[in-house]
């Protein structure tokens, strides 16, 4: 890059101040969050990601220096090509669980079933007598957010999760996509995404640190988020 095209020191400083402001706003949103999927937290995350990316780019262009910032789940997202003013949106959520305590799962399902008055025609065998039946019963009884917050009670262990917000020109007609709800997801209409994975929490071992002596920017110009994925 030529000297004429380089950002000024004042521009780098302004970008750093923008990151500080975005950090404060993100923390305030987290402190006031109303639930696991509070949209205010996602919005603040997106603003922080954008500010961090801008600062990272200016810092590198001006001083040939990098930051430790990394926004998970955004590297493979294509550029956004959806409507500038969406009139409708879809929220797509995937949460993975491992069944680590089948007996706890079965016990919870049987408690739920025992609390309900079975119809006279109900079969003698309880629906929650198998892992498959217990899962079907519990996920039919509880909202997904409640299961997410109480997963240990149900003998489950959280895996990766992701939330995508996609923009649309018009709201879908009732029943329009129910037969194949996830078949026509366009990554280029993702407004933001939030990913959660244990891989983001892994600390590099000493051998990895030795191999990473050459540092490169970790925020790609293709990142348009939240990206939120995900998580932490």
C-alpha cells in the first residue's frame, strides 16, 4: 500500500476509541439481557465485531501490526446481498446435545408423564420408557429455550449451537416452508449469526505457540457480522 493510501494516526486512534465505546455498549447489553437470545446483545455484538474489524484493518495498514481479536463463526460467510431494508426475517437456530445421562433423561420424562392424566385409551407402557420416547416427550413438553437452560436436569450436555438471522423481501405464507424448513437458506441473506462452541475456548499448547511465530490478521474482510456464529 502506498504512503498516500495509508490511514492517518488520528484515524487509527479514532477506530481504537470506537472499539472502547462498542465494548462498553456490549457489556451494558449483556448486563441488561432479558434472556439467552436477547436481540440487544446480538446487536451490540455485531457493532463490537464491526468496530474491532475496522480497528484491526487500520492498525495493520498504518503500523503493520495485528490484534488478538477473533470473531467466531464469520470466516466462511459470503458478502451480504439481501435487501437493504428487509420487510421480513427468519431466525434459524441449531443446538446440539449429547445424551450423557440416559437414566436422568428417562426419570424426567416419567415424572412429566406421571403428572399428566392419561386418557382411558392410553397404552399401559409409558411413552418415556425409551430414550427416543423420553426425548420426544420432553421436547414436546418444554420450550427449546427452557431445555437449553435446564439441559443438565435432563441428562444432556451442550454441544455447538448457532443462530442465524436471515433477511427476506416478504413474509412467507402460512405453511409455505413447513415441509422443508431449512432447505432454502441463502447464506448471502444472513444479517447476523452467533455461534457457540467449546473450540473457541481451547487454549493453544506450547507446541502450537512455537509454530505461530508469524502473526497475521485474524479478522477477514469478508466477515460481516456476527457475526453471532456463535459463541464463546
